[in-house]
C-alpha cells in the first residue's frame, strides 16, 4: 500500500470514528472525557500508521489536546517527564556513553568471538555477546550502532563465505531485538508498559522482577533465533568449514585497543558498570530505586576525577525525542484509564474467553502489530492500555498479559523498515547483506516460534517465578 493510500485509509477511519463519537446518542455509556480521549487516541494512532509525521510530534500533539480539553491536568502531562523510568533511561544512556568511550565492547567481542572454531560456535558466541549488551546499552538502535563495527570485522574475515556473512547480517539485528526483553532498560516500550501497569492497576514491576522474568525468555529466544537464522540462510556445506577470527581482524575496525593491558579508564568503567548492574539486581535487599542507582552511576561516570566521559558529551547521546514520546504516551495512557475509555473499548469483548485463548489473541495481535505500527514504543502505547483493561475483565493477571504483549511486540523482522536495527544491517556499504526475501524466509519461521515461546513462558515459566496467569 502506497503512502497516499495508507494516509487516506487512516484518515477516513479516524474521522469516521470521531463523527460517531460526536453524536451523544451513540454509545450512551461513554462520558464526555472518554469520548474526547477515544477521538484523540484514534487520530494519533491513525497518524502513526498512515503519515510520515514524526511519532514524537504526534504524541505531543495528542497529549496537548487531552490537556487543553481538560481530560488530564497539566500536572499530569508535565509530571510524566519526571517519572522515575524516564530518569532511569536518561542515566542509562550516560552510562552507555561512558562504556562506548572506553572501548570495552570491542574487548568483549574479541574475547568471545575469538574463541569460535566452528560456524555454530561463532553463531552462538555472537548471540551471547549481543544478549549481554542489553545490560550496558539501552535502546535497540544504540546497541545496533555499537555492534556494527564488530559485524564489519567478522564480515571481512569471512569475505570468501558470502552465505555466512548474510547469516550474520540477519543474526545481529534479530538477536538485538529479541534480547531487549532481558532488561527494563532494553527498550522504551518496557518503560511505557511499567507506567501503564502502575497507573491502571497499582502493580509496580521493578528492575529485578523484570530481569527475573525477561532474561530467561531473552536468552532462549535469542539462541533459538540464532539457530533459525543459521538453518534458513546457510547450507550444510557452509556450516561445515572451520572459522578462526583473530583479535587483529577485530582491531582493524575499532579505534580502541581490543587486546593487551587494560587502561585505568577501562578498569574504572568496568567496575562501575558491574556495580550498577549488581545494585539493580539486588534492589529487594537495599530498596534503593533503580533510577537513583542509575543517577549515582551516571554522576560517577561523568565526574572529572573518576569518569570516562564528560557530562555534556554524554547527554548528547540521550535520545530526547524518545523520552518526550514516552512522556506524552504515558499521559495518553493515564487519560485512557482515568476517563473510562479503555474499559469501554474492551467491554464489548466476549466475557467467557479462557485465559489461554485470551493470551493467545494478545500474543498474536502483538506479534503482527509491527506490520501496522513500526515504532515499538507506539505499539506498546496503543496495545498495553487495552490489554491491561481487557485482562481484568477476562480474569487474567494484567501483569502477565502486559508482559506477554510487550515481549511479543519485540518481533519486528518482516520488512527492512520494520525496525531500525533491521534497516541498519540491511544496507552496509561494501558488505553482502540480506535481501527482503531472506528476511521473509526467516520471519516465516521466527514469528510462530517467538509467539509460541512467549505463550509458553506466560503459561508455564512465569507462574513459577511469582507471576500467575490468573489473579
């Protein structure tokens, strides 16, 4: 569908809904605030789907409209910028800038990948290294940019084995996207989910609980996806030959040493990062907020005496547009919940749907949503408030439903434009990479595989970790 057709279809749908909502006799159960909220929500969603306008601009316009019409207060709109999750992400980016400045990522890549002797070992060691980066670099696009030099080094070392290079080009963005669920800071969508749950149900998911629930899923899905990429892209002959990637080959694509003695800056940064992650994971013991821990870490990382990056330079790496988008969509979520619009939207759903069927529908819709909404955060902004409201009516634990929706929405591999990491690795100058056909072949296997895996974790694994399917 061309852009003009998408725009026309989205505009017609939004205006039709607004016209229906404007007639008081329609939907008598809806209050005035709920009508306004649904109209703004519909217009914003259609704008995200059908127009090239920046997602953040649309979200800010929606938040402003809800404030100007009195659906939410100005304190609610501006207060979302002061939310702890926003500060957590800001400080995490400062820490990531400190890590990137030292070159620790290159050392880790040389250490892990250099030990591979077979194609399968190289695939899974690369996967393990990419999963670990979820703890150091927030946002999937940042991790993709950090991993690109490592991919270039591997591609040059394997230049005579084109199919392996194409497989690695698929592997990098696939694992980056699927492993984001490992941590709360892995994607902005996670922070939106946490905020919606808190506002709608009073349930608070902390860094440690998210880690406990998300890390096993991230590790399992990433390594299964690695096997899928390997088997759908290469032939048996491609996988049989030995491989040997040297540190020197990785060094040629890094401006920092990847071998040799560690510098004092590298030692301090590694110790700081390990301390911050350990404090995040031990939150139940010391009860210090992850945002406060992150702020302490950011202050130390940018300090003149102990830091490895200046605060001004570190703040330049923070995606302020993403933070504004998150804040505005959090305000939209508050309006959906407080106005009763979310409850009304799900009130027409069948009331006797079992938990298994409900979760199956949630996971299926969330998995396919990237075909309509390319922004991961926008998908969570639209889906999670509705999923949480519907879960209460279906007797399903809202935490389970919201986590399942967010995890399933991490699959966005169907088209090169479906996610920024996929776009980045689809066109690397001087390196053979995948075609849309390669991507579709992998997606045909990966979409049902990841959806089934999320359902399995929601039904069988998360209840063992304290998050039951029903309440």
